C-alpha cells in the first residue's frame, strides 16, 4: 500500500506533508528498529530541510536508532558544515533536535566500506538488457546497511538520463553502491542512448536496478518526492519503493516534461549553482538535447563552473567527450577507463555517428563556463566566453529559433511529435 497525495495544480502545504509522513511511516514500522535514512546530496532540487526534520520527528521517538546517510553515488563527500546546510540544521541543533542522530556520507571510494551481496549472471543480464550485454556482474553495496533493520529512502523523482526516472531504488544503486555494477548500468544506459532512455518509466536499466535491489536483505520503505517548479512539493508518495516510485514517476512525467512544437537552432541552458562541475552540469544537455535542431547548438551557461569533475576529471581530460559509436568502435582502447565515465562523456556529447574514423555529432555542445578555452578544445567541446553571454538577450525569441531555459537540468524538453512515438 502507498500513502500519498499530489497533482499538477498546487503545492502541498507543510501540514499536508507532515500528515502524509505520519500516515506513511506508522509507529509499528519503526518501533524498536535501527533506521537508516538515505537522502540525495545538493545536486537535486528538494526541500530536504522539511523532509529531514519531519522524518526525524516521526521516527526518532520510537526507533532504537536513527541515522541519515547522503547517497552520493560517486560524488564528493560533504563536510559537517555542508551537511548542516543541506539538511537545514541550525547551530546547536545537533545536540538538541537531532541529538543521538548521526549524519553520514556514503564512501564509495573506500573499498573497506563495501560488501558484495550477490551476482547477476550473464544469461539474466542478457535477458534484462534485451541482448545488449551478456556478462555477469557482482552487486556491491555499502556494508553499513547491515547495522540497520530498516532503510528509509527519501528523495525526488525527475526524468533521468541513465535510468529513465530517478528515485526509488536508485538511492541504493548507485546511491550507496560501488564496484563494477555502477559502471555497468551507466554504460548500459549510454549504449541505449540518453535520448531513448530519459523520461521513459520502464527501461532496461531500471529492471537491472530492481534485480539488484531484490538482493538487499534489509527491509526498505520509500518517500518518493515530486518537486514543483517553485521548489515545493507537488507530490509525496510513501510505501513500497517500487510502487511509491511508480506513482511519483507518473506525476513527474506530467510536471517535468515540457513539449515544444518545433526544434531550435540555438538553445541556451542556464545551469544552476548546485551543478558545480561539468559532471553534474551535463544534465543541462541531457534535458535539452531533444529540442535542439539537427546542426544546431546547445550552450551550457555556468560562469561559476570551473572543473570538469573533481572525481573523474583526469580521465575525462584524457579521453574527451565523444559520441557513443566512437567508444563502441574501439572499446579495447578504453579498457582502463570506468564505463560510467565513458557513459558521462557520450551523454554530454549527444547523439552522433562514427564512420570510417570520422566522428559527426548531431549538434554542437558549447561551454560558456569558467573552464578555459584550451581545456574545452582538448576535451572536444566548444567554448564561449561567459562574459559575452547575456541570457536576457536569448529570452522571448522562440519564433526566431532561439530558446532560453533558466534553471536548466531538471525539466526534460521534448518535441510534441514524441508524444506519438517519434524519435
């Protein structure tokens, strides 16, 4: 059973959110239990302070233990100060309101924090991926989960380039996982292409994630959030992770997918400051690629952004950004590069071809960021001096084939013909 409410016409009031959480997390679910709450980091729009405070108020009085862990995937760990900012914890509240509660980072980068819990064999992978891959994959997860009786997943659902829609068990994989499985399913999404994955509810990657989640021996409960354009909650669905996620994804599709009647020759996507490296600001490309005309250009405008990736920057500066077939034609050459890094590269570069040694991307991707021109050229992306870009000059020019998208990276833009099953 899923407890929830939501729609496209209004923002849920705080008392509605609190009431839904009280009904969705009954006392008997947490009474005497050790509870671990998984949340996103700062790269998702989400009213986390409200959610963290409400969950703590409902769960802490009855649970034997309550801790929070940031499901970082492969993002960088947060300092205590940044965790307090993310969760809205005021000075002194760790010793009062949140006394006895620990706030943890997932440390995917420390092998000793991980444990293998199973394997999906090659024949099952072949079935789940519709024949795209046939290889066995070990499933690895943060071993801290074995210190708890219940995992509460708290996070938003948006169209997502790898899995179709984020949320649900994605907070386990890659949220608190590691190893080859993480890179495997990111590459699976890339081979299927972002264009044919993002905003699609049921995808091969989602099926693979659910297969892995079935191996997790700790009980799970999920608070699936749908954020409205104002940053408030349009929907909140609580219960079984698959079912609550499904209801949230249906609502997200109505709120976070915007259809345009025709493609645009120039699209300027303004990346919000929560994307502080290209690794995350690439979401601007993922969400806008479908409405850029063939031969057109997408400009990622982010003057605050100065790094490709703090985690994977060296690898990306070595291989550059390329279309999928560039990599598929020479996978042996990239054997030492994690496939998740290859996936990010081709997602940002977009759809294209690689024939007879000639790479041809469908559109031009230009960075108007703090990343130097020399670096942009070296990684096979275009460059524009951000000081010369004035977003207001791109506004209200759709009739001219120019589209401005403020706060780009979360709302997926598609062409209206895609409603009827076009590309």
